[in-house]
C-alpha cells in the first residue's frame, strides 16, 4: 500500500487501488451546495475533504478535471419523498426576493467562504438551472427506454422496473421492499405508481416561480437529475470519482445511479467517495436540524456556543485532523486545540527556514517523507500525515536546539517536504493577512531591540527596561538569551 | 437640477430627470464580460461606472435590482457581421480545455478583479448558457410574429421588415440602407435574405462543441439574444436602465432593441446609458486591437508600458476622475497622479477623525454637501464631486492647522459627508490590507520615537540619529516639529 494510492470505494465497501479509467486524466464530480442559506461547518468539511483529494491527485501528476455543481432549482424540502416546496423558492418568498437573487446571494457567500478556507476552485461549476435542456433530454431517453412514465405533466422514474433489471440500493444497501413499507402517503404521491418512485420532471403549480416549458408541462427538473446529467456532460460516461457527504448516499446518489444506469446500461461511476458528518452533541450538524454554526459565525466568534473566533485555517486544520470517513464532533476545546496545533506546525516551518546545516545528518528525512506519502496513499489519511509532520516538528526543533544535526541536501529535502505537504497537499497557509506589514513590524521591533541591546551595553537600564515594558504593553514579549534578544507576540 | 437626479439617455441624446417606472424599485441591466480572457482596464471602467450608478441609486433610497450577465456562449469573432468562430470555443481549442473550463477560469478572474476594485456584486448574474430555453422561446415568438425566418436550421432576424415597421438604428443613428452598402460577403451570409440580418439561432457545425437541441437544429443562440431575454426575465418589460460600453451601441444594443420591440411591440428600456472608452495613444483599448493592459498586470506592474504597479484603488480613482461619457487616456503620469491624489484624500479623511472642535464654525459644511449632491445629480459627475471633496480637504487641513474653526455638529456632518461620498458612493477604501498589523507597526514606531525623544533630551545624539537612520532605511521618514516628532512612510 506504500507507493500506490488506495481509496475507499463506498460502492464495493473496501479500499481499492486507484486506477483511473483514462490515465493521466481523472474526472471528479462532487455534489455542491443548494444555495439558499449560508454555508456551515458541514459544508466546510465536504469541500475541504474533496479539495484534499483534488490537490493530492494533482501532486501525483494526474490531469484532473474537478466539477462541483451549484443546485439552484429543484431541491425540495423533503428529500426522502421528493415532495414539498423548492428550498430556494421558499427562501425567496420569505426574503421577498426573486429566486435568482437568493441563489446569487448565497452562492457569493459560499464562494467567499471557500476561498477563506483556501479550497481550490473547481474547473467547472455547473448550475442546475443552466442545464434544463440537458435534463429534459435525459428524461426523454428514460421515457423511450421505458424506465419513466408521465402522469398529469409530471414524469416519474419507475423504480420497480429498474429494480427488476438492475437492483436498486447497491450503494446504501437499502432494499426496495422496505422503502415501500416505510413510505408515508404525502401530497402528490397518489399520481405515482409507487410511493418510492421519484420525480424526473415536476409540473409546476401556477404560483411556482421557477418553471420552464417542456414536452410534458411547464415545470422543473427533479433534484437527482442534475447530477447525472452534468457529471456525464462534463466528465463522460463512465467517469472516475463521484464524491459527496454520506447523507447524500440515500436517496440522492442511489437515484443518480438508477437514472444513469437506466439511461446508458452501465454504472456511471468507478469510485464513490463519501465524507462523514460533523456532529454537535452527538447529533449530525444540519440545517434541517437547526443545530448548525455558519462559517461566518465561526470566523467572527458570534454564536452563542462559540467561546472565541476561529480563523479559517484553524477550521481547516480541525477538519483535517480527523479522517474523512470518521464523524467529527464540534467543540470549542477541539477547535482551540487545532488552532494551537496549527500555530506550532507553522512556527516549525518558520524555524525550518533558518536552520543551520552541519557536515552530516543525525536525522532521516527520507523515512519521514516515505511515511507522509504512505499516510496519504492510505485513503487520504490526513490525521496520520499530520502526526508525522509533528514528528518532523520535533526533528526541526532538535536540530535548532543543536541536539541533532542536518546536512545541506537533507535540509533541502526537509524544506521541500514541508512545502509539499503543508502548503500544497493540506492546503494550509499563513494566517497573516499582510505579510509585508508584518515584515515591517518585525524590522521596526528589531531596531528597538538593538537600541535596547546598546542601552544595556551602556548600563542604561532605565531605557532597556522601558523598551521591554512598552513592547510588553503592545503584546510583544522579549526573550533574552545568551545570543541576544528575540521576541514573539504573546 | 440640484436635488433631482438627471442622467444622460443615449436614446434621446439628452440629460433627463431620472424617474423610475415603478418607484421605489429600479431595474438595471448591464452587459457583462465575454469570459474568454483576463479583464483589462476597459472592463474595469465599464464595471466601475455602473457600480457608481448602483451605489448612488441605493443612497437615494431606491430599491435597486442590478443584473449583469456573463456571456459564455454565442459571441462570435466578427461582431459586426455575426460570423466567425465562437470566442470561447476558439480559446478552448487553443488551451485544450472544455469550453466551460475556459468560462470558469476567466469568470473567476473577473470576479476576483471586480472584488479588488471594490465593485459591489450584482444581485443576479445570469449566464447565456443557462438560458437556452428562454432564448428559444423568444425565437419562437419572433418566428410567430413574422420577424424571423428559418434557413437550413438557422434562424435570422428580418431587418427590413423590422425597419419598415419600427425603424432600425434609433440608438446609434445607423441607417439600414448604409449597412447594406457597407456589408461584405462572408461565409454563411448567402443563406440570409440580407447581409445585415443577424442570427437568432445558428445551426452548429459538427465540430462545434457548444450546441443544444432546438426545433430548428442542434445549435446555439445568437449573441444579441441573451441580453434581450435575460433582462426581460429578471427585470420585466419595459425596465428602467440598460448600461454598457459605447462600443456596444452598434450592433449589440440596436439588435437588442430590435428583437425586444419586435417581440413585445414596445421599447424595452427607458434609459440607455453608455460609458466611453479607455484609450491608449489615442486608440481604443481593446482585446481585438491587442493594445490592452490586464488588471492583474496593472496591479503587479508587470507590463512593458507600466513604470510601476498601481493599486486597485488607484485604478478606481483614476477612472472616477474622468466623467464616464468622456474618453480616458491611459498614461503612467495620469495613474501616478491619481495614486497621489487618492493618498491626499485618504490622509485628509484620517485627519478628519482627529480634528479639534470649537464653539463656532468658520466653514460651511452644508454648502459643500449641497455641491457634492449637485455633482452626482448632474449625470453622475464624479470628477466634479472629487474636486469638491478636494476643496473639503483644504477645509479639513485649515481646521487642523488652526486657521479655521469647526463646531461639533458641523464636524459630525463633515465626517458623515466624507463617509458617504468617499466610501459609499465612490466606493473607495483604505489601501491597507491589514489595518491591525499596520496599527501595531505604528505603535512600535511611536515607541521608538519616544525613546529617541528621551535620547535627545539626554543629549544622546548618537542614539537619536541612529533611530532616525535605521527607520529611514526601512522607508519611514521622521519629521521633527516643535510639538515633537511625527513619521510617515516615504
């Protein structure tokens, strides 16, 4: 498992060696947000997890096309039954806006937050409302092949026929018969042949603002359809990796598989990957459960459960300290610990830049490098990678303290290793917003320290103490050592 | 003209009082970029000009819906004849990317640059490729009404019929007969009834990647169609203001007027507004003329004609120092002057924050305020507004020097005035990226200055000079005055 990438395939329920369909090209499709509210910590996790996949595959020299959609129509309130009001239309009614104003507002916030978290932009970010024709074309194919039926201007997917021929539920393990038993009777379901059939096209009621003409009715596409259509359009059929949150396995991803398989006769995706949930007090963090903390609240600290503000990089580090397939419980303690851990890691990276070289090494950089790759190759195990990087922090500090030695080419390797894994793979960055200003502050402080050094030399203790005290009042602590004074922000 | 907003209507060729169709609501549609290359100074101007309109209308308490489109399909190389390769498809071929990857890449850069220039995000940013059905619906209407005809799967607008009934060219003053004489014969034109007819729907050649099914052919919409369709969809018919660059008057806006008027029987827009061009050596700056400087080049200084880098705010200020209907010639001298002017204005705003109050005023704030509004009400005359703000700078400095006096409520008014016009209306902001760090730098420098003050007091000239010299080396100039020392970045 050492030098080959293995990822856990939700479809086969095991770790498999990653072998793209058409190397060196890799296609990734990830389910993006439904843009009717501000992104919360759960959105951060899904997007950071697949950002790591995207970054690591690029590091491995694959030519990756990363597609992440924006759902701006068709996502109804009750996801399991596919009934209720469109989430965006409802928000538009509440905020007295045109639906596309709601979409624009929350899409902008999503983009802003994702940039703050330093996730790379996807190569294509298609919108559901921008692919109505393509979705109608797929409905036509499914009707032609007998996997769909029209009732009163709406078109539904025929689950029993599909299940007979292809077996429904291969991803989530759900069995169709159980769904039948569990299904409740809800408005609009009476026109379906079976309660578990889902809508491909819904006739719009007159008050429904978002609707388009179609051969069946003025209406809108079913939620599941967009991802089948847009992944196929931009990545082909089949494609390599489909990602998303574990909560999307059923019904969303099952329905995607059913639609695409019915339309093309083959499985649409080689590897399915799912990230686990953020929990809070043991419960999934979700908008529908009303227990979420938005990213803007986390960054500003303005939420009743937050003890302080957390930087986007602290949030990112917090998320990466758990493996993506484990649940991750929110707590102030865990976030604070992540923040401190990140600071320690970044301080070591700074130390690394000024390490002294020796004629020989007493440390093994190649071993560390090998461990880092092995962690990532084992289903993107970022917490293990981070623990190896912290072993490296000890190494760096030991060399800095003179307890260990490192020779020039090993030091180069070590710098490259940290650049690669800290910045390129984990996507961390300096918390400082403006390095130039920080640099100037540093230089001015150095000037003060050298004035103080001279004052001490001249036994002008009053001036020396005054400089120490005034810097202390500004939150800058001076540490005197035998080699002179250094400083840090307290 | 003082307390009512007048804007120049390109349609009537005169300044008119602005009276929205459905107050307090105002709808604005502005032609956005075709996203196949990096935005240049010309894009900055168009977007800043209409950002000012958007900001000022909001200040006047209108409820504004601002729609700016993204052209991601259908914009062909030869704009006058509507022939040639699709600009995005061509770039995709050159860069070996999927067309939507090209779109995403340059759309992201556009958004980044517009945020750097501090333009407000539009309320809705519709994409042409996201409104194919809506465009097809308008083609159907135009066919039904006899204003369009189909040939070999393409649909063209019948200019002669339109001209007979509505007169073509009311915006640009072009006369149809002249267009006929000037038209050259180009590929594909033979199927048109007249060379000046333009495409509403084009049948795609097999190698054309971007195409959609339609009643006429697998093809793509004509460039002009999207703006008629999307403005009507999101702003209604008619709507208040349509903006764009002067180079879009003909043929783009004329064709929009023709399509919409033919479809609905009435003029689509009450006020047409056009910004003038950026010139360089007297020639319009344009991608097609290959004499452009991109915004990223301006911000980094990396272009052969640039003597230095210019901050986004310096660029913004440079653009606002000209009236939007005048041409604006690029030069390093003008940009440098804008940068210095902006610094002077911003320094005065800082001074304003620390002005001392008196029992009475010798300055008239209400008169200044009145002048500022009058400038904006006169067709958004930002250069006049800026000159009034500089008169205010003199006022601020005179009060600061003790030559004039200001009482408390006048000072409040003056602060509000500068907040309103500098930040909210002109959309300027501090150049400093991280004010906190800057603040810390300032405090550390103050500490050094007080150490120096004491050294001078103790006749320790060596230390005093050393502090001055070391700060000088960091680009910080100390100025000694009778009240002590102050500093500024050189």
